[in-house]
């Protein structure tokens, strides 16, 4: 992570929590910028199909450069939103209830399935 202050919550947006359910570039980049300004960003990825940006573009020293950029200042959790696991639902629901911003590009049926009510 490039800026430890952003991860620890220093900065103008230190009181803001962002749940990043988005993939590829636009949503993750918006969440990245919010993290750069101090927001606490929680990136939710599928455990078997992580964000496709992890495999896009060039790599250096075994690190994909797009992901290194888009994933900075984020805490990543791997959760399969397509399964109905009560504990996982509760954890995500708590994070979403506390979030000031939700970045998403997930099919609306996923939200219905896990009853997030977004």
C-alpha cells in the first residue's frame, strides 16, 4: 500500500467508510481515490473470481501494475455474495450500514439473493 496514512484513516475523509463491490476500472478507481484521501475502503471480491483488473496489463516483479494501483489503500475481503451464509450476510450488512459510500457494479439479483436491500 502506497500511503500508510490513508489506510490508517488520516486525511480529509478519515471518518468515511467505503464498501467497494465494483470490478474492473471505474468503481475501483473511484474507491482508490477516496482511499487516497483517507477513507476506509473495504474491497469485496469473490474468492474464486477476484477483480479482473488483477490480471490486466503489465506486471513488474510478479505484481500486476493495474491491481497495484487500483488496490492501494484498501482492505480486501474474499466473500462469495452468491451464497447465503448468515454470518457473511451479517458482516456485509454491518459494513454497508456503516458505509457512507457503496461502489458497485454487481447484478441487482445478488443484492436480492443476500437481502442487502441496496
